[in-house]
C-alpha cells in the first residue's frame, strides 16, 4: 500500500455512532460544575461607597474642627471683651471720682 | 495729550478711592507697635476687637452678670483697642513711647475732656464727635505712671456713663488699676487674659 493510499484510508470520512450525541451529553452532565464567578460589580460599588464614606467623614471632621476653632476664638474674644470693659469702666470710675474731688475742692 | 490722559485717569480713580476713605475710622488711633516693650513688661495686655469681633465676643456675655448692661453700653461701639504694660521697675519705658499716641490726639476733631498731671501720673482723656460716620467718633484714655501705662481707644458712638456703670459687674478679680488718683492697684493678675487672636497689629 502506497503512502497515498494509507493517507486516504486514514483521512476517510467516518460517520459517528448513533448514540454519540447522547454519550457526549451524558459525560457533560457527569462532569463537576464550576462555582459561579465572584460578582465583581457589587464589590466595586462597595469600594466606591467606602471611599465616599471616608471622604464624607473627613469633610465632617474638618467642619467640626473648624467650628471648634471658631468657638475657641470667639470665647477668647469674649474674655478679652470682659477684661476690656472692666478695665475701661474702672478707669472711667477713677476719672469720675477725681473730677468729683476736684469739684469739691474748688467749691470749698 | 499726556495731561489729558492723567486727568482722565484721576477722574476714573477718584470713585475707587472714595470707599476707602468712607471706611477709614477717624476715631481709631494708630497704636504703635509695642512688641519691643512686651518682653520687658511684667504684664502686658494687647486687645484689638474690631466690629465683627465685638459682635462675636458679645454673644458670650449673655450669661454674665453685666451681660445685658454691657450689650446696651456697646450699642454703637465699633471697636475696642487696649494696651496695658506693667513693669517691675520704673522708667523702663519713656514718654516718647506714648508721644505718637498723644500727638494723634492733637489732631482736629479730638477734644480733651480732662487731663491730670502730677509727678507720678499723667492722665489724658479725649473724645471725638462721630459726625456723619459713626466710626469717626471715639474715646481715648492715655494713662502713664512710672512703671505702667494704659491706652484705651474705643471707636464709635460711646456712652461713657453706661460704660462707667459696668464697673465691677463682670467679677474680674484682679487687674491693673491706675490713674486719676484712683484706688491703689490690686495685686497683679495671676492669670492674664488670653492673648488676642493673631492679626495685624496696629
């Protein structure tokens, strides 16, 4: 048998058995199924939500710190005002007394 | 041609300059920078409360005994500027340090209400009418003794009697008292008030 004949014999058309399709389907059913892939979109949403939450928390903390600073500054200004009014009223009182004494001296 | 351009530029710039002059407070003294003396002083107080700071500060006075009276007295006040320096020994500062302030009080508009001069003390009190602009009004008290001086400048429409009646209403236990033969100074304040907020010194 020549090489050509051997090749022709090897590559001849062979029809499958009648139950070929059934056997393939049976083996597919018998094969273990893989777990479904992880749901990526959900994890991406979670990540985005975490980042947003972190940003909001940082912004909120910044606002609180700013308000606290403003309050401390205002309280300091309040103490200064009390001191300023006390000092001014005392000096005005002293001046008032002095004027009164001088008026008495000039009257007597 | 150049002269015409210059006149046109001046005409355009004039309205821009007007708001600046409108905001100027003639009742406010330009207090010198006493930072050189602060290091030598036993006690020093530097208070600068402009209009907005006064509003903020007065919100914290509601709970104090004199809060309502203070708010009433502060009606029309647009700024309070105080400098107090107390030294361990006399003659650490010179009258030249205060000359600049007293010189400003010689400007037209300021009227001397009273003056006391003796060996130990020099007290001057001036007042300025507000005119059209409320911030042009003001009161200035300059008190100097050998070892301490006080400058009080209140800008705006000041009711001296209402201010005087605030004395002792805030429960401030100790502060330098001086001038016009007043009561002897109480002990030096153990806890001076908080330093003023950072800002441009005048």
